[in-house]
């Protein structure tokens, strides 16, 4: 079976086209804050450039290295970028351990200093 050269070029160009907006690494942004209210309690993750990490759970606050893994993990799974929707963020948090999510507040400041905010609330409230 022969594949025409033109078809092959189109196929290759599609496979190498620029992806949709991808999340930037924490080291490339100024700020990430997320507060998730669930049926079980409130969780909070925070990163401030260059190296300030904070994580709150069950009334306890963790800072620095104690919080770093939790913040990096939730940030990585959320895939925050300027084009993400509040629904997509909520789905990501729900799929990554925030079952029973009722409210989500996310703030993100990119490398240019532009601040983006998302607020999602369960419709039944």
C-alpha cells in the first residue's frame, strides 16, 4: 500500500503541531494557590516564587520541604494554564483525591505577572 508524499507530510505536520496550552513548571511562575472545600474538610496548597511552599489539611499547616511534594503533586495534576476552565480544574482535583468537592478557588500568576483566577462551586449548593 503506497502512501502519497503529500499525505505523509500532512500526517507528520499534525503530529508535530503545537499542543494546546500546557502547564508551566512551578519554577517558571510566580504564584499558585488552590483551596478545595470538600465534604470532609478544607485543603489548601500554595506556592510563591522562588521557593515558598505551604499545605493545609485538617487544621494543620505544613511549610517548606514538608509541603513541597504535596504542592508540586497537586499543581502537576491540575495542569493549570491560562486556557483551562474551572470545570476542568474541578474535575482534575476530584480525580486526584478531592472526592466530595463542593468548592474550588484557584489563583495562578504566570511568568509575565498576569494573575488568573478560577472559582468553581458545586451546582447543588
